[in-house]
C-alpha cells in the first residue's frame, strides 16, 4: 500500500492540496506538508545516492546552502537558544529542495495542474471572506481608517501576497499554457478578474505591489517575446481603469489611502503615540537596522543576536517606543544585512535568485515570482517567517522540478 502511494503520479497533487490548505487554515498541516515532502521524496528516491543527486541541480543546491548561512551564523551569535530557533524556522531551505528533487521530475502539464490547485483553494478562501464582508460591509470598511483590514485566515500581509499570486498564476496560465489558453469564455479568465478585484478590496500594499509589478513584468515579457503589443496596451488601459474604479468605488481602498497619507506624515515628527502608525514602525525598524549594520558591517550580528542588538538601538534612537514594538527589520534585505553582514547578504541573494539568472531571465514563471518578491523585500520580511517561506520555496522547487530543468537541455519550457 505504502509503495503504491509513494509511486503514485498524483502524490505531488495531494501534497500541494495539503500544503495550500495548511497555508490558509492550519500551521500544523503546513508543518506536516514540509516533513512529508522530504520523507516521501527520500522514500521514492530509494537510496542516499539518489537523494544526494540534488547537488547536480545548482539552483536546488544553492537554495539548500541558504540554510547553512543560518547555521553558520551561530558562530557569530551569543544567544544560542534564539539561533537554534531561527535554524529550525529555516529548515524549509534544507528539506524542500531535497524533497521535491527526490520526488522526481514533473511535466509542464503537471506543473500547471499544481498551479490550478493553488488558484482553486485561494479562490475558495476569498469567497468565504467576501461573503462575510458583504454581510458586514459598513462595519468592516471602517477598519481601514485605523490601518486595519477585514478578517483574513492568516496575517493580512501574507494573505494579500498569496491572493495576488493566485491572480498572477491565472494570468500566467492564460498567457503561456497550451491547455488553458486565454478566452473570454474561459472560467479561468473570470477567476483571475475576481482575484484581482479581491486584492483591491483587501487593499493591502504588499498584495497590490506584487500584483502590479509582477503583472506588468509578465505581460511585457509576453508582448516582447511574441511581438504582440495588444496585451501591453490592454494592460496599461486596465491599470488606469482599475486605479480609477478602486479609488472611487471601493471604500476599503479610499480609507487605506487616507490612513497611509496620515501615517506618512507622522514619520520623524513628534506625533503622540507615533509607534501606533505602521509606516512609522516600519521606517523606524529599517533606520535602526541601518545603525546596527554600520557597527557590524562585514558579518552582522548573527541571526541569534539580531533582536538584542536591535532592541539596544531602539532604546537609543526611539526612547518613546515601548518594548513590544522593538521589531526586527521589516525588510527582508535589511534583515539579511543586519544578521549576516555584507558577506552573508551577497551569498544569500546570489543563492536565492540564482534560478532566475540561470535561465537568463527567460523563464516567465520565475520572472513573475522574483520580480514581485525583489521589490516586496524592500518593505516586508516576506520569507523570514515559516508561513512566508514554505509556499514560496515550494513554488520555486516545483518549477525547478519540470523535466526540462532536470535534463538541462530542453529549453522549450521557457517559451
């Protein structure tokens, strides 16, 4: 029975379903997904030699090496308990590339089916939220005046990001898939429109940034590659129309913009209780991190000591901030720079973005994913928590599992 399960061609579909449901509704399911990918991959491989064959794929290997950056930072950390905690949180960098590689290559069609699973579950989750929002429209719209959002199954910043990915994956399939081509009658077209509108209704900047940046990049890539400018002109028209409609007819967007403008005015001004403003807190964390980096530029604080060093600088630079808002850098780039220094920072992002460089920026899916992430990292520590990194890494590894990548000969998947 176990052998049949391990050998099943639908195993990766079941794992994806489990992982996405866990992403939105159960952290324990997400942890089980992480361990299952690794263990089932090792069992399917059948031998240690085959498991270690992942080293033949540089992109997979470099993702694993990111785990060792966290591990080696222990030599630069006095707080051993926090270092161990950070190492545990970053086990996905070790387990997922090895696990997905060991599960074996997948076809382009299977990859597209996995994206559909992600899109379907994401659509279901926002439908439930939408029904609740419609039932409590005025009450929940007012939340945006205070920098809050409508209730979401996970932290709204993370949820908005994945909601945007659902819309972007729909667009990717409509543009590039042979099995789900664009059509005005295609259900996927209407799902994409629904998800795009949902990102605007939720009105979280991380999701909007991901949606617009990656959307523009993928449509430009498609237009330039195919020599077809109609999608590009349609995109520009769509952006202008969406901006006007969302601001004039969506109270959540109006209230969010008004809150943001008020929030920005508090930066570097003696505003009472300024630590209650999200942009002020974000800016303070980045400035504080820059001060820490200035004192330990080469190798950083070590991932175990980052909180201690940040707190010291908060007391010095922002004495009016209570301890509960002494956050780590709310920027993935600044977190890496503070924890690992310039040396670790360069290795980290060379390894992380290597798969994009390996394909010469010609893989539309990786281009879509990394273009948004590269900007999101400026103002969000998007992959520092396990909730952020598990699914992002899974999507990268699944893409790298396509047969053409494994063979490293056939480049037809890039078009």
